[in-house]
């Protein structure tokens, strides 16, 4: 019965998506062209980043590379509603090649950090980890996806709140944070399954009573601190004591929330961390392929222009730059920060808070 309800939800979502697209089309990104992040070519050894759609970002310093999520297949809406989905090997290979991950002489991909196990984050995670030899970092549910792709147990790293990882010069802290409101397909993946399968099988990856299965990642490299925050929700004061120069800010479905919600969200993720630069992520329609220009998610699934207003107004007030990263373009993070003026408002706390670990790292997918 539960499976039937899940499949009905998938069909309803896709039908609504197609009806909304037919009525309104995709919103335009043209009004925000001036917000495109530009900068000098990064120097050798400089921390650099590439945006690869939705919440996939590649970070590289010439020696070590890490990636968030690694979602490239982007199945069409009708396929999600009426069929089954799975990793598209050709699209994954193409994206890894275009980003330079699999080119000769490139830095080995050391880690794949997966926020949660919904399909738009984790669908390709096992395949990407298998192809690149990266360590798969995520919940036990994400670990099950890796096991289904024959990722070895010893290359699966489980997250819990406050757990740290080191990869080369990258120091990473996992921070449990709630999924955006009204998320579909809660729960955990209890055993490996082999795609293609229904989209509803890609459950979030956590128990509600333990705080859910969604994670942000604080990524430190040298003197730079970046917060990857993929889902537009937060527990107030969650990031007090966390300092970030850059926030990769999830804005998916933010445009459907109230102004008060958006203000709390901005204050908790941006003001409390003292960020100078905000890069919106999870704004693009993940049913469109990467070889086409990215387009925002259409109504009724989101209100992109409203979401942009909700972050641009407080950004102007606080003196925070909001910039979009062009797809597949290599951006030097240090150079981008050097171009920014100092913040007009500095709310960064001066003490570091110790967080209580809420999700156990002991219940893993290890066999």
C-alpha cells in the first residue's frame, strides 16, 4: 500500500510539472545575467570550483579533488512518472570528461560528498564513485546505493552530525540539517537495489526522529571556508559558531515559502556564518540535460523570481554578493573573494559551538 501511494505521488508530481510547464514555460535567467561570477583564471595550485548543475560542485587544488553529489543523468519528467530511472552511463561519462575529472593528468577524485539519497542528489553517486575511485561519503542509505554499484565497503564513509573528514588539504565537517519543507519520499534505504527503479525508492536517507537524512558540508581549504548547504531549510542558530567565506545556498522551493521563512533561512545560513559570497544552487530544472542551457524550475514547483528576491533583498542590506556560477566554467575561489568589498554587516560569532551528534554513524551498510 505504501509503495502504491509513493508511485501515485510520483505520477502526480510529473503531471503537475508538465501542466505547469505547458502553462508558464521555464522562467528566464536573463534578468540575472549581471550576477554571473567572473574572475581571473585561477593560478596554479589555487582552490578552484566548477558548478555542474543542481547541487554538483567540483573542488580542486591541483592535487586533490572532491565533488558534491555528482548528479548528471537528470531523467526527463515523463520517465520519472511513467517508467523507471537509473544512472545514464553515457551522460555520466560525458560530464566527467567535460569537467576534467577523467582527463589524463587530472587530479584523482578523492571524495564524493552526498547530501542525501533522493535521486536528484544520489542517483549517480555509486556509479561516479565506482568510475573514479572516490570515497563515497554519505548516509547509510547512500552507502546502499554505492554497494549496488559494487563500491567496496572500505570506500564508503558514513556521515553523522559533526563528523570530520580530511582529503589532502580539504578539511570537511558534516552538519545535519533539515530537508526543504514538504519533501517527498522520506525514510531510509534498507538494502541495495539495482536500477532502473521507481524514483520513490530513492528515499531521503534518515529517520525523522533522528533529524532526517540531509547534510550540509563545511569545507575548509587553507584560509578559505565554504559552506555547502543544498536544501532550503535550517534549524535556527544551527550555524552559530560556524564561519564561512562562501555559502553555496540551496534555493530549491524557497520561492514557495513565506517571506518570514526566507528571512530566517538567510539569517541562519548567511548572516550567522559571516559569508561574503553566496552562490545559489539547486535552482535549475533537473529534468533538462546538462548539454542544454540550464533553466530554472517552473511553476508550480517553485517560484524562481520570488526566491531571487528573497535572497537579493537581504544580500543588499547585509553587503553580501550573490553570484551564479556558469556551468562547467572553472572559477578561482580566492580570486572571486578578492574582488568583493568587505561586508557592511559582520555578525560572525567569535566562539565555536559544540554540536550534539544526532545521527549515529554506527549503523552502516557494511556487510
